[in-house]
């Protein structure tokens, strides 16, 4: 990513229940995006549920990327209910969120699964946005840094070190997701520095180029101070991305 540019990943989770809803969102987002003066310095990727990915193709034409919220680690075969990275790419996705804490928590995704998925996404030329972060208990026990270090080490079980520059790391403290509680910019900075140091150790110079995002209750009002003081490359947005106006306000606040 060029210096000074920011990446915004919109995780729409399991929202939108109709094509009409998706189309309304698409129209409204494109309208507001086209008025964003600094749009060339923001890379925005919208990640709806799988069925909607091919249905919001106008986003791509307007310069907004598409992504998915997960992919499987195999590319085809007898895996009922799964979606392969190649399928996601064929329908227009450029990004794949991998290892979101909701999947780790509700579906038992392990570090090994996350690593396999990120590896498979890279093979299909998707950019994996790998989520890592500690629980409230881990933060209270002052084990945040060791938890994050371990998650990063697990990621490179299957992901090749030289691919570090082709993926994105999203630091998302689990306790900040969906809660309106956020870490201070100093707390984010401490973890960001640890992530960079670990990436350099694990991946050499490729680790210098990995964009590092913050996620967890991101809102336009504090994106400048909390998310940018630590010099992050962008943000992963949940709830606030459901309203195109709030999402654009976040993009505007970042550049
Ligand atoms: P939130 O979600 O912005 O609603 O806290 C963030 C996320 O789940 O990535």
C-alpha cells in the first residue's frame, strides 16, 4: 500500500436479508463515495455475506473492492457448506477476512485452521485480512502480548514468510468488538509494535510491508485519535459499516 494510504475493511457480518436491501446500500454507498474528496487515498473493501458478493458488482465499478468474511482451506471437493477461495475470487472478491474472533468463538476455529485458510486464500490471489487479538481475561492477566505473539506464530505454520507482504493483519481485541469499549491509543501502539517486531522476526523484510489495521467498535469520532495515533494502516469496521454514511465518515476521518 502506498505511504499515506489507508485501508478500510467493512465487515457486514450476517446482515442484509434481501436483494432490495443490498441494492439500497450499494446505491447509497456509491453516491457518498463519489463525493469523498480523498477517495484515492483510501482503499475501501466491503465484505457482505457470500450470496450477496456477486449481487453488488456496481461497487467494483465505482472503485470499491469486495471481500468475503471467510473461506475454506481446500479449493474444491466434498466439503458441504464451505466456500473455496477460488469460488470467492471468481465472484469478485479481492479480500477475505480470516479468523474473525466470532468464528474462533462460535465455530471453534483454531490457529491451525486460520493458517490453512490464509494460505489457501493467498494461493487464490485473495488478500487475507487475518484477525488476531486477546480476550478481556487475557488482557486483565497481562498476557496480551504473548497471546498475540502466539497467534502470529501459528499463522505462519502454513503461510510462507515471503507472503507476509501479501496479507493484512487486523488487531482486534475481542473485548472491544460489539461493545463500545476500546483500548487507548497507547495500548494499540504497544500491540502494533509487537506485531511489527514479530513479523520482522518471522518473515524478514517481507514483514515490513504487512499493513496492520485496528478493529473493534471503530467509529468516526475517535478513528483519528485512537486508531491513527499509533500510525496504523487502516481499520476493520463492524456495526458502523452497516450505514453507508457512517462508513464514509470513517474513511473521511482517516485521511
Ligand atoms: P464492531 O465489529 O465494529 O461492531 O465492534 C468489529 C468486528 O467485528 O470486526
